[in-house]
C-alpha cells in the first residue's frame, strides 16, 4: 500500500502530541525514591625478576659445555596468577639456536629456597628441594609452559636454567654466536564470581 | 509535488547482509572479551653465547721430511718426493700422445686440519716437465672427495689443458681450487691429473701439494697416496710414514750400529699447522718400527727440537723408549709433555736414535706421526 509522506508525518505528529499530554498527567503526582551506590575496582598483577643471571653469556664454548644461570621470579598484585610462560628468542641468531638437535638445549629447575651460587663460571646448589619447571628441550621456544611455580602474590620462585651445548655438535658449530633473550609472561587466574 | 515512498525502505537482501554482519561483529566482540585478561611480563637476558673458533680435538700428521743419518756419516735426504720442489722427482709411466680417460695420476692428500673451518685461495701446485728435450707434456685435472669418489671440480679438459710444458725444465703450475671451501673438504681431497706426452714417454713430477689459507693460518696438504695409471695399469705408492699397515714402510738408508751413537739418527719434521693463539692440551708421537731383518732386535729413543733448541728427551742410550725383537711393528705412542707452545709444535723435529742387535742391519718404520690436541678460542 502506498502512503504519501505527508500523511505519515502528520499521523506521527498527532499521536506524539497525544502521548505527551497523557504523560504529563501521569507524572503530575507525589513521588518518593531511594538509591544505593557501590565501587567496582580492578585488581593488579605484577611479575618481576629481582635477580637474574640470564644476561650472562658464555664465550667461547665447546661441544659438551654446560652453563647454569639463575633467575628469581616474584609475584605481586591483588590478583593471583594462573600460569607463567617463557618465550625465548635469538638476535643475532646462529646454528647455536637454529639447530634444535645439536644447538643449545635448556632445562629449568626450581629450588624451594634461594640457590647457592658459586663462580663465575656460575654453578648452583639447592639447599632445599628441587622440582622441574621445564624439561630439557631446544633453547628457542614460544609460550613454553612452566610448571611447579608458586604463582601467589608475595612469593618468589627461584629458578635455575641449565644450558647445554650437546657433545654431538660437530665442527660446523665452530665460531658461531647467538644473543639470547628470555621473556616470562604471567597470566591472571580465571574469572570468578565476586 | 507528491513524493512516493519506495516499495520497501530496505530490501530483503540488504536485511540478510545486515544480519550476518551483526552476528559476526557480536561473535568477534564475545571472543575478544573472552581472550582478554591481565598479564604481566618480565625479561631475562640477553646473554650472548659464542662457540670456540676451533673445537678441541686431536689432529694428526705424518712426517714428510726425513734426514737419515743411520750410517753415522752424513744426512741423506729422504723426503716424500712429491711434497717439495727439491728436484727429487717421481717419474710416471709412459703416457699416450693424446689424453685418455683411463690415463691419469692421482694424489690423495693428508688430513691434519680441524674440520669445518673456511678455506680461501686453495690451489693445487703441480711441478712437472716433459721427459726429454723437444717433447711436450700437458695436463688437466679433476678434484674429488676421496672418501666417496665424488667429483667436485674440473679444471681444463682434453681440448683445453691446464698447462703444457715443452721443456725439460721443471715448472710449477698452480690451479685455483674454488671448490675447496672448507677444511672438511680439504681433509678429504683427491686430485686426478690426466696427462699426455708428445713422445709417449713419462712425465717427470717434482711436486704435488695443495696450499691455501684458513682465517687462522696458511696450510700445505701433502700427498699420502699416489696412484699412477699413466699406462692404464694402476700402481699405488703410499708415503711410507703416513699410514700404518699399508705394506709400505720406510727402510733406513744405512745400517745401524750395535750401540747407540749420537751420529746415527733419523730426523723427522712435521707440519701440524697449529693456528696462532691455539691452546695445546696434549701432544704425542706415534712411531711404529721393527728390524729390517727377522731375528734382530732394534731399540730407539729420541729427542725433540725446535730448530737447534732441545725441547725434550725421551728415553736414553741406557734406557731406550723400547726395543723390538719381533717381526711385528712395535706401535709406540710417546707423550710429548714439553710441547705446549704453538711455535714449538709447528717447528717440531724429532731426532730418532736407533741400534740393531747384530749391527750392519737396517730398520723399518711404518708410521711416524705427530698428534696434537688443541683448540682455538
């Protein structure tokens, strides 16, 4: 059905005016009201490394060499962590990090108390109990899940990375150089009713 | 003026697209919200790890230089004939007047270098002359991996030889071997030389070495196996002191006496090519020997030198390193604790004193080899 624009606009105007008058009549009575307010604030999350030897490289290394480096991870904030992952990268890169089999390998352990350090070259002994944080694998990896961490605010995990240059690395690994970076990322706990 | 509304403000097709877009947007928003969350990151490092320029390892090389004074009078030069341009010649068999694929001589070189190191300016040095005046000797060559007989390079061919020598004057021809790019190849090298001689006569060879450089030192590779197939029938001649158990031995130039004498010795010189700055962690000498005549007993002791400077003494005339009265080679390995400097290693000469129980008899040596364990940071 075709309607002219004029008729539609006129009809809307009439109906709107009537409704406005009726509304005025409705609110023109006694009123009473109450109100309540509350504050919702988001929490905080902080992962820091107050102690780290991961910036200490090694040169020159030979096949069969092992390097130990410690790092402490501290948790702070008002929200608990659920996970911490590790992403490692190399720049510049070389066979030392690109060869997953005979290039550098890494394993991470945790000590229940601070590691006792000696050196350099650094080595570490644990006066408490140890647990595995990352099983032995090629050093380079993305979002590697770390296990057996405390993850609670106010706590510190004492980690030791052991980097090994496999004995099977042949002469092609001579005169190679890689600069390695380690990024630890902590993620909040799952959402819950509050 | 009257305006007419369209049949429909929005078409059905447009409505369907709008619905689809809305659903996609809602889905994206939901997923994004689900993945978002708080996180915190911290870094360790960076730390730089650099490997040694040369890994620790034992590198072995035979003696290619022999000065034999077993007779107690004077030194006889008994070097490998193809390792030096010294007019000590190796004569081939008779070639044909034209090249043929089954007429060649071959050289397998020694393997004393640490593997995996870049090589530059590798070249094959071949010193030769025609057999007689008025004759011309020509050659071209191929390069192989000795372990697999894989051809890795060709230089010249039957139509375009690398060189010809129309004289009897020994001339050195150096051919660049661009295919030898690292010491792993260098340690596994075979050069095959195809030849022809205008008079169907032999070629007289004075030198067949491979020289070049690594980032850390220059080098010379010496032939350890020589195959002569110039006549189409192969004959093999190994350098006597380079490989044990190969049936090729070095027989002293003269007879030893029944007692040791400082005038009776063999001087052996090595070329380990230890790069400057290397750290030598250990060194030793292998010396395999026996009497040249069954039933005799031969004994030995030796001194180590850098030039005229005595570095160490191993055994003595009263207490030899060992004696051998059997028909088998005594396989002696003697540690050289005095060999700690690169200079001493690269200039090492050992002076071997021997005696024979009956006198007027010679000795045999199957291996004379220097082993140096070193690395370069």
